[in-house]
């Protein structure tokens, strides 16, 4: 005996009743004579339901159902016809030959057809027709867009919106009709259509009364919302047209003159205005006047959208915020929870940049702390924490503690992040805030919540020295009962760093060794490392002996990682240089000749560059014959490494998400990530298979054309050991033109450039849709030990053909054309030298006996030392050291630079002693030291 599942009991739907096979079998009801509208509607509903929950029909199944439903076009039942259109609209994407029902659908779209399912027919036609047929149904859509029935007008506008990506040229011709729909007046009658006549309320009119159901006109003006969206879609590439549209529909400074009656349309217009302000600051004043006018609109939705747009403007001034904050302050006392939530959320985001302006709402925000809606209360608290003063901290912390148990983890994280920001703002209050954090750390919660609390305590340890002892004690208590391995490992690492520096380091040993006894292998291994740091960094011999005893016990652990770590640390404890290198932080071993010299260093390898080097080494089979050479991996300072790996600063965090009018731009890839991507791309080109690994690639592509031109070209240079490959990224911005047989002709300006052209890999075809395309030009380096520099004239050659607007096929015959590009320069900086951090003083002295040169130059065009520093750093593409890129004097300065030369060129250092005098300019004494003479000559020639 089978019982229905709980899910089926809740929904009341039988799995058999909504089985795909059953539905297909029951589709024969479409062939019954006479047709039963009730049975057919029920079956169509089940088909749409199956599609809605993710069920998929095969092509044959969908085609059978599709044409089965089309037999119902002859039935006059309005409800059935609506269900038919809903079903065929969903099945059209899977079924075959759906275009055959076009004529039947267009019959129901006729302007004289006063049927309730005319909007459904319009929506279905949008899915059925091929984009090339859009021109044939243009007059139907134009008539429907300006129809006085809002449902018909909205259906046509939304369908045009969906057709736009496939038939842009056709839909763009409907702009006048869309403009008319935006300016539409209210319908003259509420009951019946405007064409009806007869007696009272449309009854008793005899033969003049139209057949079919009466259409009740909408008073929501929703068609304006859809028409505005279509207008913007058509004009979005023309900023001036969008600005003019906003000003025309805005209704002047007061906003009362606008023809838009639909609140959603006004909200959409406000968002367009905010986007225009972001893209063109020159129109900010006019747009802000419009936004301030909409602050007085009768709709709360419009008031809030205008206030939010003003609050999120870039570089907004406090004076401009006054009116919008006043509107949000009124919402704080509204009886509607949604308005209170929206206002508190916006104010919480604004408090990041303008806490003084938001402080005017503190009284209203404090009243919301006890709000029954905990989401509102959470945002109110976070805003108060950002805008409050030192005197109110204890009171706010006490109020927060009261309802932490009543809110979800998501909002707990918001509260904790706000407290983290506050404790760095008022360090003297660290005791009460640390007590609060330790208390919530003991509460129930998920990983994200506990991680937020731990990170807040980490920041207090790092930035507030007085809190270190108390914070470490709380963390020790937490790991005694911590269920999250990642958090335990991080805390043990922190204890290993900070514990040995405390006055009584021995008190932490018990907590750490307990982890060795009680935890899983990952935590045990981290605890062993932490114990080793206590032994290596402690000055007490008795503590070192105790640590050694504990580590010996770990040699019997069941996990090999734990045993290996214990054995390693016991070995290095006996040799101080090894202990300094492998246990202590901030120490390294540098081997010179036969001696081992201990030297504190401030530099580490760039992890992204090291990873790219390792990936290239593993993928290159020929590289396995030689050991990995890490001398070409650039280094960065420890401060830079910490900055790269650090999470967002607590000072910039409040936990309230900042709503943006546009999607946030993705983080730009690092130079090493870019190089790795290029290496993968070039590996797919057979012609470059035997070139070996890439030594360097241009970090930023060089722009060879203006951004407004019809053809846009950028160049990336790839340096190999014996070759140089120029990669041209070409974009075609002309929608009705195809470019064929594209190639770039390069002409060296200097005949003795040291490069010989190998071949060109042309691009067969390029359209707007498949842009950008790539053209490669390969050169051979005559002498791989020399660094070839010079300029190349570039010409883009191609055959241009027009596209047939109907078939989108290129014409048979075209014409040859060429386009002159900017010159491509092969230079020292960016092509052969990459930035790398070094300790300048010691490295400069070490390279004293190596290749070097000293030259004097006069830079008469430079107007200051700062301009000279910026120019030299840009030309050489080397890492400025010790903040020397910022002159501290107006007349005398020394710039220190460090880099790595590609192709095994090794380290290169440059010292620029410079003086400045008015009328003469900047005089530079350039000193260069490197591991090879060719690199010294390269740097000197770059400045010369």
C-alpha cells in the first residue's frame, strides 16, 4: 500500500496526475468533438505547471503538444483561448515548426478584434516569429502600442522589449509610438471600451454593443512603465537623448509637470537620472534639481527612490543631503515596516561616508532599537554605532546584547562588523566591546558569524595593544570548545605569533597542547607549529626545554603531517640559523659563497607571480630537464603582501550593504594573473608550440586607435627567449559590415632593430557579434641575449563587405581597405623589465663589483621633481623603494628603483640623484647596477 509523500500532501497534487507521460497521453482531449473547454483548460494548466517546476519535454513531445493545442484556436471560449496562448508561448522554445501558427495568431491581433485574449496573442507572437519576420508584423505592433486598452499596449511594449536584441533596426522605428504610450492620457470611461455605446453602464445599447466580454480599463498607467523601459533601451547608447528624455518627462524643478502617472515609471526615470549623473558629472546640477522635486511626490515609493539616488551620488556634498535625509527621517516614524526598513538601510550605508549628516536622525534611530522588526532594529543599531560618540558606546552595547539571541546569523554578522569598526574608532572603550564579543562568541551560531567575531578580535589584537592579553585569553577559551577547524587553525597561528611576546607566554601552552591531545589531525598540526614558535622565540631556557618535551611526544602521533612537523622543529631547534629561517617570522637565510649569513629581509615572493611561474613550469615538458629558476620571480614588500591578502579594513566596514545603481565592476586581475591567461591563450596556437614559455607579456594593452572610431585596435607584446609576438585585438563596431582577411602590416622605423619578421596569422572574418578578434605577428630575435627596442609603423588591412539586412549574409564582392594605426613601441619598461622589491642599501652594495654605469641627463621640460619621478617610474617600469617616488624637497631628491630583467637578466637597481632649478629644469645623475651589462645598457638607453 502506497502513501503520498509529505510534499504531495501539502500541495494536494498527485504525482500521477502531474506526471509528464500522463499529460501527453491525455492530450487526446484536444481532438474530442465537441471540445470540452473545462477539460482542455485543466490539461493546459498542468502542462504549464510542469514547465514551471522545471520539467522538460523532448522536441517531439513538445511539438506534439504544441500542435495539439493549436486545434483549439477554433473554440470561442475566451478563458480557453487565453490558456492556449499561455501554453504555446512556453512550448515554442522547444517545439519545431512553430512558425506555422503565425497566421492564426495574427488573426487575433487585428486592431478591430475586441477579444480579451488579444494581449495573449501579442505575447505569443513575440516568441513564435523569426527575427527576420519582425518587419512583416511591424504595423500590428505599432497599432497595439498606441491602443487605448492598457493591457494590449503593455503586451506590445513588453514584446518589443524582448524583440529588440534580435531586430534592433525594426524596433528602433517604433520610438514615436513608444513616446505616445508614455504620454498616454487616462481612458475616458471605466466600464467598457471607448467604442461601446448604449444605455446606462453600457446596457441596453442593442446592436451597437460590441460582442464579447467587456474590458475594464486599468487606472494604474502601467503601460507608461513599459513604454519608458523600451524608450531607454532604444536610446541607451545616446547619452544626450537619454538626458533630454529625463528632462522632458521630469516635470521641472517641482516635478509636478510630469506626464508620468505610474509610480514605478517615475522610479525607473529616477534610476536613469542617477545613471546619467554617474556617467556625466556636468549635468549633476540639473539632475539633482529634478531629484529634489521628486522628494515631494505623493507616492512614498518615488520619495524613497529619489532620496536614495541623492544619497548614493559620488562626491555628494552634505548640503545636498539635507532634503533627502529629512525625507528618510520621516520614514523612520512611519507605521509601515517596509518604509522603516528602507530608510534605516539607506542611512546605514550613508553613514559610512557622511556620519555627521546622518547624526541628525539619531533620536529617531534610537526609538527603533526596540522595534519588533529585528531587521529594522539591526540597521538602526549599526547606524548609531557609526554616528554615535564615545559617551554612548556603553549604552549601545548594552542594548545590542539584549536582542542578539533574537536575530539571525546574517544580522549578527552586521552587528559584529559594526562593533569591530567602532572599537578601532574609540580604542579606550575596548574593554566593554571585547566583553561583548567574547560573550557572543559563546552563543550558538554558524561559521560565518563565528568567523566575523574572531576577525573582530584579531583586529583588536593588531591595532589596540592594551587589549592583546585579554583578547588572547578569550580566544584560548573559545578553541577549547570550537567546532570549526578553520577558526581553530587561525587562532593557533595567532597565538604562535603573539603569545611569545606576552609577559607570561607559558600560560598559553596548556591551551595549545590540549589541541594536540583532543583535536583532529589538521588542528593538531597547527598546534605543533604554534608550540614550535613559542620554543624558537622565547628567551626562557626552561620554556624551550618544556616545548621540546611536548614536541617529542608528538613524534608518536598517528598522522604523518603531525609527526613530520614535530621532527622538523626538533631538528631546527638545535641550529639557530635554521630556527630563524623556518620558525621565526620575518627572518630568512641568504647564502653567499660558502657562508651562511642571517639577514632580516622585508621582501617576499609575489604569490601570484610564483604561482604563474609554477604553472608554466609544470605545463612545459621541456622545462623538466632543468630545475625551477625562481630568480626571475618578482618580490614585493611584506607590507604589500599583507595588503594583498588582507580582508577589507574594519574602518571601512559597517555591515550595511551599499546599494549601487550599477553592478560593481569586477576586481582587475593582477599582472601575474594576466600573464597566466595569455600563456594559456597562446598555448592553443599551433604556430607557437615550439617557442617555449613566455618571459613577459604587456600588463596593459596599448590603445592604437581612438575609442570613438569604427575600428578599435589594441596591442599586447609577448616576449619569448628567441621570439617576440605582437597580439592585435581588433573590434568592429559597424553592425552592417563584415571585415575579412584582416592582417596588420608592421614596418620597423629602424632597420637595425634586431628583429626579423616570421609570419602573420590573419583573422578570417570579423563582425560586431564576434568582436574582438586577434591578429598575431611573429618576429625572431636575431641575438636573444640583446634587448631589441624601437618603434613600428602599423597598418590594418582588410576586405570590407556589406551585410544583407534580411539574411545577415555578406555580399559576394567587397573592396580592399586599410586603416592607419598608432605606432607600436618596444621599450625597456613594461617589455623587458618588471617591478620587483629589494632592500636597496644592501643590494646596491652587493652589486658594487658587477656591471654598472653612471650618466647625467637634463630634463628641461620637467616642471618639478615629482613630475620627473613619475616620468622615470613610468618609462622604466621599476619598483620605487622606501617611498622615494614622493620627493620631500623641492630642489634635491634621490629616487631608488628596483626591477628584474626578463630572460635571465637578473636584478637591476637604479639610483636617480636629481636637482631642480627654475629655468633649467631637472638635472639627473643616473646610476645603474645590474647582473649583466646588457641590462645596464638597456636602462641607460631608455632614459636617454
